[in-house]
C-alpha cells in the first residue's frame, strides 16, 4: 500500500489510538506516545502537517517491528482501507 502524502502528525496520533497508544507528553512540536500492548513501546511523532514520507515510513516501521506485522498490514489496520 502506498503511504499517504497528506497525513499530519495529529492525524497519525488519532489513528495510533486504535493500537492502544496514548499521549504521554508533548514537548514543543513532538508528541510522545506510549502503549502497553505486547510490552511497553514508546514512539515520538512530530506534529507537522504533513509528515514527510521518510519520517512516516520510519515511524510505521518501528511500530510494525513492535507488533511484528509488516507496514501494509499496519496501514490497513490504521486507515481501515
């Protein structure tokens, strides 16, 4: 699946709540999320609009590694496509 080009950091935070991520704190334009599902995992999302494709890819790769699913499966879960 092709990465969305118009996804903002705030939108990604909303989508990640489906996977149990919660905002733990925010410093400036960086939002720190934490989940306890399948072990504790932290991820930092820049609150940019839109997110750069490389940044989004790196975030999704990190989350996919934590949940042991590939990027396309993760995008299907998050975006519901």
